[in-house]
């Protein structure tokens, strides 16, 4: 009896074809992006609850939450000894681990994946620290692009006021590693201005859906629902096949994964 062994590329091609055949009924990756204090986490929670109420199978992934990498990042941050390149590489490792272990498996099962921050958080923060965008994109390759990116636009002043109303910005959050300013609030004000500039540039390059984060909370939520329904008609980004192929090659038992019904 002849046994046909499916290669990683064949598995990846099969998975991609199955995802494409499902059309608008496939699992979507929906990213909520924006600076601290923009209210994206609140909107992400409201949106996830609404999706679940509509009968979707939903999972959430949060920035810097890999059980494998997060403790390392926390320890290094506590020492305040991370260079800007190491800051980037550690968060890239966290991102890659979650992409392989959480995000891609959920997507091929047909789930909706709601990301509280995604790749663009790294691009904005690391570029604000002076690293080149081309280098950053290379570090995060192969890239898996979200189906929808909601970008919560807010002014540096509003971001600073919202953060100051609840807590003192942490050392790296305030960008004190690059501003060399002792006052965390003043450092945050200067650093978040750079981050927002990078976000605004990324929003044009990668065609984010911009949400006015200073509008009433429920108005934002209703708009997100509407825009989500409209965006479901978008075709699956075929350039994501490279990331699927890489995942199918590197992850044990990935060949057993299938697209959920």
C-alpha cells in the first residue's frame, strides 16, 4: 500500500485553501491598536462580549503575555538594563511564541481572535526608540497580517491625562530609557508624542480603520460593530501563506490541525 506523506508546504497550502474557501465565515484576526490611555482595552472587552453574544467562538491574545517569555521581560525590565535592541528582540520572542501557540491554532480552527495590541505596537514603540522600520519588519518576519486593525486615535495630551489620573507611568512605558528624563510624567509626555507619530504613519501605510478614541465609549462600540460587519467581506490576505507555512514547519503536530467547521 502506498503511503503519501504530506509535507509542511503541502499542509500549509491545504490549510490556506480551506481558509479561503470559508470566505467571510472564516476565523478573523482583529487587532485593537493605539497608545496607552486610548481606551482600546475597554473597546476590546466590549467587542469580545458582543461577538460571543452573536454566537462566535472568540479568543483573546494580549501584548506581552507569553507564559514562556513574559517572566524574562519582567525580570529584565525590573533591572532597567535593557537596550533598545534587546527590548525589541524580547518582545518579538513573546509575540512569536503567542503567534505559534495561540493565534494561528485558533485561526485555523475557525475562531475569532481579538488581539489587545498586535505587531504594530512593537513597530510604533521601537521606531519611537530610534530603530529602523525595515529592520523591525525583518525581526518579526514571517509576518501574519490581521484581517482588521482598529486604531484608536488620541492626542498625546489626552493620553497623558488619562494615564496620570490612574497611575504613575512605568520606566519603559514612559520611555525613560531613551529620553533620560527623571520625571516619569514629563518623559511619558515626550515619548508618547513620538509613539503616536509612528502610529499615525503606520495607519496610512497599513490602512488601519481609525476610531476617534475621544468620542463617547458606546458610540465607539456601535461604530466598531458596524465596521466589523462591513470588513468581513474582505478577502483573506494571501501573503499570510508564508507565516502559515513557517508555522506548519516549525510547530510539532501542526499537521494535525484543521480548519473548524
